[in-house]
C-alpha cells in the first residue's frame, strides 16, 4: 500500500511560508546596515529561505490542505523556520568563546539551532553567555526577539492568510496548530479571522512599545531606550521571554516590571475575549469560566509565593518588592513568558517549588501561551469532581459544562490523554537529562535541576533552576542533551499531537 498523504502539497505550501520569512529577516538586516555591522549573516539567511521556499513550492501536488496535510505542514513549517532562523546565529558563533567568531563544530551548530528553536517556540531558554550579551550586535539580539514574536502568533497568522487566499484550508491549519475547534465562528471567512487576530497581536505589540518607551522618556527607566522598548514589547506580548539584557527584566527599574506584567497577562489571554473587549463587551471575559480560572491561578499562586518570600528570614525586602517579585515571577511562569525580575534560583525551597508547579499551568487556549493551558486543567478538575459525584450517585446523569456549553465526552477523554501524555513525556525527558549528564564528570546535574529544566524545555517556559536559572544558560548541558531538548521544544510548542500523528503508520498508509 502506497503513501496516502499528499506530502508534496504539504511541502509546497511550507515553501510558500518559508519564502515570506525573508520579510522578518529584513528587519535585523536593515538594523545591521544602519549600525555598520556585518549584514552577511542575514543576507545568507534571506538567500537560503527564498531558495528553499522556491524549491519546495515547485513540488507538484494538488495544494489541497486536508487534515493530514495540515498536520504535516504544521510540523514542517515550525521545523523549517527554526533551522533557517539559526543561520545568523551560526555565522556569528553564538555561544562560542570570544576567540572563535565562527563555529562550524557540532557544538556550535547545535547551539545555533537551540537558540533559534527556543526563540521560535517562545521557550526563552538560551545558550548565550555574558560575552554574547556584551559583544553581539544589536541586529543579532533583535533577531532573537523577532523570532519569538513570530513564534507567538506570527507564523500561524501568516500561514492562515496565505493559504486562505489560495483557498487551501486556512481553517484546518489553525485548528491543527492550536488544537482548537470551531475557529470559524469569530468571522464567516477564515482570512477575516486571521486579519482580526493579526491586528490584535500587532496592536498589543505597538501599545507595549509605546508604554515602555514612555517610561524612558519620562525618566523613570533610564535604560529602557527605543531598542529595549521594541525588544521587550515583541517578547512580552508573545509570552516568549528573550531579553537583550543578561539580567532579563531585573535589569530595569521596578516601574518597568509593573508595566510588563499586564502585557504578559494579555498575551496569555484568549484573543477572542480580547476582541470582545475591544468591541465594548466587557462582560464577556467575566462570563468566561476559563478566564476566571486563569486569573484565579495568577492571584492565588502569587499570594502564596509572596507570603513565602515575606516569611523567609534570608530575604530582606520591603512589602512592595516582595509583592512585586512574587507576582511578576508567578505571572511569568504561568503565562510561560520566562522573564525574571530577580534570580529566583536563590529563593527558598518552598517558593522555588511553587514556581516549579506554575510551569505546568499555562494561560488560556487561543493565546500565545504554551504549557498544558488552563482550559485543560479546568476541564480535568471539573471532570474529576463529577466522577466523585457519580461515585456516590451512580445513576446520576451529570454533563460537564463550561458556562452554558456542554463539553462532549470525546473532548474530555482527549484532554485526559493529553495531560497524561505531557506528564509522561516530561518524566522521560527528566530521566534522559539525568542519565546523559551522569556520563560526564561535569556538569553535575541535581534532581531538581533536571526536573525544572525538563519542564521548562518541554512546556516552553525558558529559565529553570540551578545551572539553567534565569541568570544562567543551558550551554552547560551536554551536546546530546541539548539536541534532545531542541526536539522537545519543537514537540511541546505544536502540542505533541501533530508530531505523534506523523509517527503512526496509519497516518501515511490507511
């Protein structure tokens, strides 16, 4: 039996998207020319992405995107953009020692792909050392930020717009990538939905830029210049976490940290709810059970962490600073942004473990956030409570509801399976990290470091604890571990299912 998937169409449509990657690459290219830096890394990436895009686009096929072809295209698009996005990092030797500007070694190439994949998947885990932050050009630093902004919603929206204009299944792509059904309800045509969400995303980014730069102009944040304002706007709305500063948002005044928090929260909020708010329907978010659950998580965990910090005799901070650090880092973890206002690796075990739990939560479905997401946890908790009730009343018929909507049993089973699968993969990755590190005398990875790094990578959080803490990087892990982490970031960002589906023989032949 031959292959039943129209893989040529998937590759051809992936090529269409890759050609357009030249547009965001032009942004750091222009900055490099403006600053007098070497534009070759970006010129090379533009040439490669256009050439590869044209070659793939030329593959014959019906260019029809059904469900199978959508799964394949999602996986190929994220993989292709991550690899091509690594070209500038490889050519400047990102993560390499100062004496070697270009590193063609396996370690150097892995570092470049790691940084690019981390950016595109909005993970925010970096291999950059202090030397990189001090000596890399602004263009390279900006490309990291642009990659994360693209990974938030950019690639998805561009792909939907392109494919919808070609009448080849933009809705299928959106539902495949987001694992969300009925995206057509927002607008009658999927290209209209794409433009609407794109407008919200761009609008939030512009608003964040203006807000951050206004603090600089007002003299409240002396180092939040226009470059930093744009850089942090790109990654706060995308809930991504890269920063041009080695100390992340902790490098800025407290007022900046307070200003960044709302944009992380909004980036992890369902964009459909944001649309309703812009239309003047302020009741819609309050009527959403998921939104109330999401906000409740942020408030509850922030209060607990702040209380632990306040009672810690080793931390000598005032009330405002304690509340700010507790709230900021909980928001950053829950929304999977990965910013840090301080080195939380130095916090007590209680506060550190609370942040570790936050890694598994995530923001709302239909947002830029990663991790398991609040909607799945809400359905899981409601289903568990229903099971307790039916154990006592076995003859009772009690459908599970979210607001006025009944959640069908198939969806509940899918959510159960996803949560279980995510936890199993997390533990398997942890075991691999520990075993792989044990083969080397250095580094000596502790159990908690392995657990937090695995959760951070697979759930696309960014910083972890210990050697992968917010003020450190992942360069200390063995190269084999970093290669596996690259794959795990990719799988985690497209939410497991599209990748696992590709591994089943039935996908290709039945």
